[in-house]
C-alpha cells in the first residue's frame, strides 16, 4: 500500500516508540491522527509533523473509546495499534484493564476499521506487539496471554481480509533500547542478549504496510532464534531462560513497570 496521502490512525502515539513511528509515517507522506492519554505530548508532536496531523485524546481502557476514535478519525486507510500496558507481575492486579487495552481495544478497532477498508477495497492494519507474543517468560503471564492472543487474531484476520484487498501485519519488537517499556525500567540484560534501536520499529512498520508483510521480528538474531526455539520446546526454553538469568530480568521488568499498569 502506498502511504502517500493515506489517512493513518496511530494509537499509542505518546510513547517513545509511538513518536518514532509517527515521524516515519509522516515522512512517507501519510496524514496522521495521533491518539493516546498524554495530550501534552501529542500536541507538540502533531505540530512538529505538520501536514494536518490531528490529536484525539483517548484511554483505551474505556470500552467506548475505540468506537469513538474510529468515528472521529474517519476516514482511516491504515490503523497502527501500538498502545499497550505491561501487565507484568506474578499476576497483574488490573486484569480487566490489561485485557481491554492490550487485546479488546485493538481487536474492536480493527473490526470497525476493516469493515470500512473492505468496502473501499484497500487498507492496512498493523499491530505493534512484542516478541513476548512468541515466547513466554516469568512475571508476565497476563502480558503473554494478551500478546499470544493478538498474534492468533492478526493471522486469522489476515486470511479473512485477503480477498477484500486489506492487509494485516504484526510487528514483534524484542528489547528496544532508549525508548519504550523495556528502556524505561533500566534493567540490565544478561551478557550476549542484544537490543535494537527505536528507529528499527518504525522502519519495520513502514515495510509491513508498503509490502504487506505478515510478521516482522525486530530483534537480534539470537533472540529471534530463541523465540522460534520456544515455540518448539517451551519447557526447555524456560529452563534455558532461568539458567541465563531470565528470572532476574523478568522480576526487574515487573518492578520497573509497576507504575504503568
């Protein structure tokens, strides 16, 4: 799909990765509607992007927010669902909130947007997810549940919308340095576990839209291979994670993300 002149609704635009995605999409000629809870961050970003970029404040934990967003943003040629809560801990306290933001809201928004796209015969849905959608880890049971569910939803929806000329893609970032939920915790990774830069996520986002790529992992080779291994041998993969210091990392992530639930 050609992004020039396309109307893009970007959810979760106020975070570091969301802002980077917004800049990349605007650079390809898209017209952006930015949404998130932090209007104080979104309005300067919209001014920076120019091109008629608009801001709509929304908290996706509110079950009416998705429908309102689609109505106010109309028309929507591309939906980029980037909003998420970490939902970390032994079992996150706010279960409904995490399920609503991470799984229900993007699913509902995709349902509404795809109906409009299918009617016009063009459009694209992008889910910016996490490598946790392919491999489970301790202290993240609810987060993993929402991410595993989102992958299944996106793959099936891709098949459903293929005859209508609408693409569906999912992006799986690993550990992203300098921006995003992992970077904000300050957790140190075990030796040999690599990271990627925030600019790698928007590059992947643009590629999925323009080339209709089903899935892209944004992570070093070692993590990508580890995710595949986890799918084949999850119990053994968990044992390897423990021996490599995974329990320390997962506890650190849970503690560092507690304020964002």
